[in-house]
C-alpha cells in the first residue's frame, strides 16, 4: 500500500537523521540539535493529520452531511479567540512545573483524540463544532511549550536556522495532509470516516515520536528562580519584552487572514468552492521552500531586516490582489503570501528566543503568540467590515497602508532591543 | 532507553497505527448500500409504472407509488441526485468528493452515457419523453459569507447526443430588453412536452426570475419575478416553484404554484422552508425533499391547490421522481 509505505519511509528518514546527529550534536556547531529535529518530525506528522481534516471538512459538511455552506462558515469562524486564554495558562503552567514536554504532549494528545471525536459526533453540527473547539484548544496548548523547547535546545545565534528548519518540516506535513486525505478517500471509496480514523492514527504516531524522541531540557534551568504568578510582572518589565509583544501585535494587525486572501483570489478566478482549501497548499509550498533559507539569512544579516522584507512581500500581495485575475496572479499572490509567512513566523520566534528570559520563556512566547492571534482576529474582522462597506479597493489599500505603518513601527520598536539581545 | 529500542518502538507503533488506518479504510470501502428494515437489494426497473424513484442513503431505490413507506428495492448505483421519466434515468454521481459526473441510464440502470460536470450537484431533470436531460451545479461562491453564488446549468439531448454546457450563453431578455449583465445565473430547468421549450430560474443582481427558454432559438425570456426552481405540471398548465419569503432568500422559501394562464400564485400548505425543485406526483400533488437540522432528508407531498396538509412520503429519502 503506497500511502502507508511512503509515510513509513518519511518517518524512517527523519528518525535516522535524529539518531545519527545525536553524538555529533555538541561538536557540529552549525547543526540543528536533535531535539529540534525531533520536534520538527512531531510537527510534520501532526500537520499531516491536521491538514487531512482541514482539506475534507468543507466537502464533508456540504456533500457528506448535506449541510448548507453557511453552517460551515459558522463552525469555521468560531473559537479563534477562545483558545487565547488557554494558551497563556498552558504557557505559565509549563514554566511553573518546568514540564514543557508534558504540556505540549497534552496538547498533541487532545487534538489527536479530537479526530476520533469527529467520528463520534456523527451528523450533529453542534457536536462537530465542539470537537473542532477541542482540537483548536489542543493546538493552543502545545504551540508555546514547543517553541520554547526549540529555543532552549538552540544556541541564540542559530535560532533563525532552527525555527526555519522546524517550520519547513511543519509545512511539509501541511503540504502532504490534503494529498494523504485524497489517497485515503480513494482507498476507502469516499468514506470520510476513514479519513478521520487515519488522521487519528497519524496524530497518535506523532505523540509516540514526541514521547520517545523529544527531550524536555529541564537541566538547563536548574537553579533558576521558581516561577510564581508574580514572575509575570518580572517578565513584562524585562528589557525588550513589551516591545516584542507590541511587534507581535503589529504583525497580527498587518495580516488580514489567509481566508480573505483565498476569497479574493476565488472572486477573481471563479474557483469552485471545493478547491478552496487547496489554495493553502500553494501558500504552504512557498512557505516550506523559503522558511529555512530565510531563517539562516536572519541569523546572518539580522532578524529585523528579514521580517521587514516579509512585510514588503505582504504589502505587494495585497496590492497584487487589486489587479485583474489570471492564473499568474494566483501564483504570484500565493508566493508572496508564503514568503511573508516564511520571513515572519519563525523569525519572530527566533527574535523572542533572544529576548525572553529562559525561566519564563514559555509564558513569554505564549504572550507573544496570543497578542499576535488576538490582533489578527481584530484585523480580519476590520477587513471584513471594510470590504462590506467600502469595497475591495478601499479594504486592500487600507491593508497595504497598515503594513506600511507596521514596517515603520516595527523598525522603531525592535532596532534597539535587537542590539542588546543579540550583542555578541 | 537506547536509540535502537526507541526506533523499534516507533516502527512498531507506526506499523500498528498505519496498518489500522488502512484496514479501517478497506473495511469502510466494502460496506454496501445501507438497507432499512424490510428493504432489499436489487435493480429497480425504470420502465415500470406507478413507482416512486428516489435516493435511499445515496443509492437509487424504488417503491410502489401507492405504498411509499413500504419495502423498497435499493440498487448498488450511488447518486447524489436522481430523476427518471419514460424509461430514462439520470444520476449525478460522485467520482470522488471533488469530481462529479452526470450518468444517463436505460430502464435497467445500465449506463448509456457519462459526462463530467464542474462543481457540486444541485438540480436534475429528465423531460417527460425521456429524451432531454438538464442538470445544475454550484460552481462557487455560495459560502464564506458572500451573499452571491454561481451556478452552471446544461442541457443534454439524448436523441442527437448534443449538449448545451451553459445556458448563460443564450440570448437573455429581461422584461423585454436584452440583458448583457455578467452575473447571470441559470438553474433548475423543467421541460415542456415539445422537448424544445423549457422553464428555468434566472438571477442577476438581487433579482430572481422565471424564464421561458427556447432551445432551438437559444433564448431565455423572463415571465415572472421571485420564482426559483420551477417544475411544470404533467398537464403543462401550472408551475410549482419555491418563492423567497419577502423576496429575500435568506428568509427561506415558500412552496407555491403559478397558473401559467391566469398568472395567479397559490401558496401551498407546506409552511417549512423548501429548498428543492419539486416533483409532481400527479396533476394535483407535488413532492419535495425536506432536511432536518442534521441534514437527514425526508420526502413529503402536499396538494397543489393550496388545500390540505403536508404528508410524509418516506423517511431517510430524497430526490423523488414518479414514473
């Protein structure tokens, strides 16, 4: 069976790299640590599982269950902000107990079980919504401890490369997910249940890899001060932390949401709604090709210039959406959009790794990610309103203008802290 | 734990988990048509008389028209929508969740032709003579809080094998004026007895019209507004259709009948919102599919003169056609 064979082959390639790199880790200065590779493998396998479901969900609801597309929109739009608090609590708990691996594993486990929940929810829209909320909660819980473990396993000078490689592996999974989903549908004669079961099995495999291969790296923090609620005050007053959170919020504000980008593309191209999730595959391809080179570049020339270049790509993507349609436009917009994510997503975390104190790093990363997520939610709502009331031209020009403001503000905010944090 | 043990454990987990996923997929593949109690597997004939053809769990099925809640014969043929007349069947078939085909069938459900169709299946009709087939698909929009949507409607002539893939290419006249709007959408064709004239719905902007079409002249001409999914009565005098409540489709649709001679509109006794192209059971009754909140379909019927009450025709069934 090709699908199983390919998946196994992928896994063994990764596992063998992890194993071989173990003894050489200390000597090979420019190598990415085994822990980062292991976390990357976990993310890769998890993202196959997650994107399988994302790719079939609209079709499942509309064709499988004969629900109206409006019901899908309602299910999809919920819960983005709701997981923010959970993320902060998870980050704090991980720092307090110093059990980052456990908290991340809990998050991976919750999302894994949620896949079976889709099977159990049957045809009930309410239950399907609840299961998706649980799945998102798991994602919210695991992201900050995972990124904290990456920073704690990597020397500060190599953070860009480490996050670049992690994000590349992550998006390889996201790229493969829809393809695996199609393969399962083909194998199972269009049984959606089979997709959910396969998604569960793949997610469970990721948890096994996490348990067996990821190390918590608690040892690096021994002797540090115990984390209590009051420590959050210390964290906020640490040099550069507020500026970092502000930069993350700006990043969120500049992003109108991939959903809108795809919607605008669909508007130009008369794309069938069934292909909608596959536009993400195009964006992911650019992301996975560029995340590592841009991460390495960020380590060499500085993280700020790479982030600013990412913003320029984003502004160009918004302006390109004002042009008349065509397949060239579609490719260019997806490429620019993927470039933006490759130049900002991991790079922001690399910046954070250099600024946040180690003992409170998970909490700090959770704050950065929450600020970004909430600002993103706000900006997508604003963009939707602007589109409705003033039309695409005003909305897109406004979004591009917001990016320009972000570029200036980010430069002002991050120029000084970067120098202090990255002082060599 | 040494590296070798960890790799062995992972390989073992991978084998068990991925193997389990594959076995589940293969088992799911082999499950045949879901049979309700009393139903049997078989090949219903489309040449029979006084039978209701419908979909049971997405499988083409048949029951006697005078005992629709009784035992059905359920075929292996899977369709998303079905219609039949005069020994000809039409089935919108899912090739995979992203691709669909229109199948035409002879009286023994043997496939006589197959046509790829773009988009998601929506409406399907066969003319009373069994010679003409029309289908509608959703192409895009329709979701993601965009009010608009886009449909594609085609007509297939089984005598000549020719087809019109998109009725939007016909000359369109709205209230006497030729319209060149780019947002025309046509859906829900119903054929007249001469197999040349037909009726359909046309939308442009926020307006939805009943149009009369002429296949030979390649024209569409508006007759009435706020009419969707017309269905011509067997005697050709009336059209059953869904009328948007307060002329706003977001408020749902009232099943109604238009008298073509007097142009009077009668609301039928069904008060639930009907999002379907009705099918006439005889000259005085129309049938339609209703869906529960979870998507489970059921077929209902109601008198065509506005009297009486809706009657359940069959549970867990959709896409009715009487032969």
